[in-house]
């Protein structure tokens, strides 16, 4: 349980109770739910439900359950409506299924209904499935709150056959999000930051975040070759584990920093605001490394990897037309004044962020990749 008044000298590590990953792992969901509650409410992304409704009905045949289709923004009203449905149907467990929005909606529902939560991601685009946190927005996709479950999900069920069938862009975005966790976590702890449990990190978290980065660098190219073909190979399994489990445990137990802070400024810029979250974070990681004064060769090595897998290496590749100094200043200013929860540390000011962005934009690379 997250305790804001906890002694920061007592270090805390949070994680899901169980994690399941592999082809057809979804088949285990009914029995898993039965061990936690008697009637789950499945909060399912509307697009995912259109593909899986028949399969879910067969899996839960003869078992009490409810299904709620979710689409649109994760707003307070939407979450309240789901919680009301859970109460009306007397459900005692919430299952979130789909991408980040459906999972966050399910988490919000679980908080309000005071029920336990099971996470079933159908894409590997981010690390929220293992985490306690969720973001709540208004109807114009402006963040209005960050809330947290009082405990991590009871289980995370990752069916890699479903994930392998998803468009490759989702896996790529997840890699961009996950790569940051090593560098942000190390920087957070170096500057005295706290994790999501309001403590300093245990060494275990650092080892996991480092392993996440190493896994993506080793298997990322081969995983992208397998993405979108419905048949997961070992490389895709490795990257899915890194994107969802390792990255989730890394950020929650170490902390976030410049890459996620910068994303708050990037989403305000027309032309790049609609890029996937993981693309914003991938670019933000480059800016973090520049702000830290990393050697050019180190940054160039990561740029080369980005080019090989398809991650954005510049604001232009994010979708910006023309680099306006005033826009850079606006991105930086928005980033430093909009923290994302108590565990996001921004150790530099707007001037340093602008300088770091300018440094990254000056790098030359083969744009044909």
C-alpha cells in the first residue's frame, strides 16, 4: 500500500502479485479471476472487444461476469460510470483489458468501487499494466489528476499472441517508453528523488531498469521484425517483458525524470502532440542524455539504434516542421512547471532543457534509416 507519510529511510519495492506472459495466456484469465473474486467486471477497450467478445464469452461461459466496453478519454465521469456499473451488477473484481486508456479506466473504476484489479494489456506500448498509477484527463485530453491504486494489480496477464498481432507501432512506442527507465531512474536517485512509494530505491530496482535497457538493445531489432505477424518469437517475448514488466517495475521503484517531464511540453505542440507517448519519451531520453553532458559517441550510439528500429531522433521526426526557438522555450517552460506525480524529478531548469534540445537537433544521422 502506498503511504505518503512513510519513513523515506525505509526502502519500498512494489510489484504485481503475479505476472503471466506467453502465447494464449488469456486462456488462464477465468480461473485466475475465480481465485480472487466471484464476479469480475471486464472493462475492455471497444476495439479489442470487437475482436475478442466471442472468445471472452466462451472463456467465461458458466462463470458470473460483466463486460463494459470502453472508448474515449479517461475522464472522471467515465470512471464514475464504470464504478456505478460494477456496483449495480454486484461485481467484486475489476479487470482492465486493452491499451493504456482501458487499463487506466479499469484502475480508476477499481479505486472508486474499492475492488481489486487485474491487468490484461493487449499491446506492449507502455509499462502501466504493472503499476499503481493512472492518469485522468478532461474531454480535450488535458491531464487533470494522477491517482493510484492502493496496491499493485493482483495479476498481469500478457497474451503475446495478441500482442504479436497488433500493429508494430505499438511495440515500438513501448520500446521508446521503456528505454528511458534506466536513465531517468538513475538520475532521480542521484539527485535524491523518491519512487512511487515515497522511498529511495532498492538496488533491485536499478538492476531491473538496467536489464530492461540491455534487453531492448539486444532484442529490439529482431522483435520489430516479428511484430504484426501474430506469431511471437523469442525476441518479441523478450521485448514485451522489457516493455511491460521490467520498465514498470523500474519506473515505479526508482522514479522518473527529464524524459517524462519533457513529454508534458511536447504534447502541447501542434504537429507532434499526436505522436505516441513512447515516441515523446524516446526523444526526451536523448534530451536527458544531452542535459547530463553524455559524450557525443554515447548519444550517437543510441541514435543509431533508434534509426535501426524506427524511433524518432529529432523534433522533425516527431512531426515538427521548422525548429522555432520560441517553440523550444515553450516546450521547456511547460515541462519544468508540470510535474507528473511525486516521483518525477526535474533537476534542470528551462534554459538547460532548451540547450539540450538544441544539442540533439544538431546531431547528424542517416535520415534514410
